[in-house]
C-alpha cells in the first residue's frame, strides 16, 4: 500500500462521487459512475484484494454502467431535480 | 428539510469516522481476519485440502459452497424479477425518443461494428481463461461469466440487439440461467448420492477415474464455477435485453 497512490485515488473517488450526484445530464452521470467504479477497482487492487478488484472492474465499471446507460436511453436524459 | 438532511449525513459520517479508530491497522498480523481460527485454517490448508493455491476460490466454492450456490440463485432470481417487471408481449407501445437521445454519428457504424466484431472473440477466450484459471489466479465463475455476458452486450451495443438475440434467443438464455443453478445443485446432490454430505466434493473421487480426494475437490470447484458462469452470463444478457428495450426485445440501443 503506497499512501501517495491511496490519497490520489481517494481524492479522485470523492470528486467522481460528487460529480455523478451533481450532474443534471443522466447519461454523463452514469459514465462518471462507471469512473467511480473503476477507481474503486484500483483501490481494491492496491489493497491486494485482487479478486474483489476483478469483480468490481467486470461488474461495476463494465456491465452496470452499461445497464444504467440502457435505462437512461429508455427513460429520460435530463434529471428533474 | 435540506439542513436536517445535511445534519443527519454529517452526524452519521462523524460516527462512522469515529468507528474507524477501532479498526485494526492495514495488514496487521493480529487483526481478527488473520488471527481467527477459521480464516487461519482456510489460508493454511487450501493447498492440502483441495490443491488450489488461490484461497479465495477454495473459500468461495468449497468451504463456503452453500453461500455461493444461493448467490447464484439470487442472480437467477434477479433475472426472473426483471423479466416479470419489464417484459411485455405483443402490442407495439409506439414509443418515441426525445431528440437529445437520438444517436448521431451513424456514419461511424462500420468502424464501431468491425472493431467490436474483432474484439468479441478475444474477450470470450479471455473469459474462458478467467473461468478455468480461477484456481491459480484471481477470477472464477462470477468474473468469467460477467465477461462472457459483456461480450454479448458489446455485440448488442455496437451492432444491435437483434443480432445478439439471434445468437442467444430468449428461451435459450433463461434455460441456460436455470441450467447453471442446476449444475451447481446437481453436483451437490451427486455428492449426497455418493454417500457424502451435500457439496462435499470429495465424493466425486468415486466417479472421476484416477483422482484422489484432494483433486476431486479441485475438480468439483471447477464444476460449480462453470455452473455459476453459465447462469451469470446468460442473466446479464437477459437483464440488458429487457432494460434496453423496455421488455419488448425487438430492437435496443
């Protein structure tokens, strides 16, 4: 565990979380949410939990981001709140 | 109301941060996860019991086999629930999308289509590697299954849903989803029939020729991982197909 990497990834994680919540464009928000998942994956890998990191990369960053994009495509792109 | 919510979030966050103080340090040798009797048994005996170097795989599919079996049924149930909520039969709903969603750049279709066609075969090969090599490296049934499912999703996104539905039609992916759970539970039942406990893969040494109890456990793990992968991959595609077409399964994204 290298604390410089840790700090950088955690900071980016915070930025990604806040941005994905604040964005009005839901398509962009789901892409940022995929970035959030990928950063989580980096964090798991960096903490030597490689199996979890692998699952996070495949499920979180890969498939569930696509599920959200498909849902946005079928509903509405602009957030109402 | 807004400030009340902020207050609640801040207080909860402060309490959680306060709780972090009691956690063991990262990688501490005397943390409960390293010192407990059960985790220590898993880490020290995974090679001796099942000849599987990756303790995560042994724990997931052998020591904690029941958990993984019901996790697989949870994945299957999720697919069935999405089907029950979204799927509609017949009747065109006549939907029209707002203009902002119309996908521009149709002239790039040939580039995207060709690139993804070239990518799909390596992705599926990699998925099989992840599935089969889960004993020795990170990976296993869930990850391999998700990657196989992702290759079908790539085909649906890059070309269209119809093309992947001709390769994996609806009746087939739900049959496959159930088959995976049945493979898992069937291996468990086979162990029961051979006179051992449910999911005690050592029983498989009576049916697999020239295999000791340890290797029987290793092969049993591979068998249930294959079941998990079949369920996960087909249910991932089922969920995507229903989500991206509002359950009409005609043409998606």
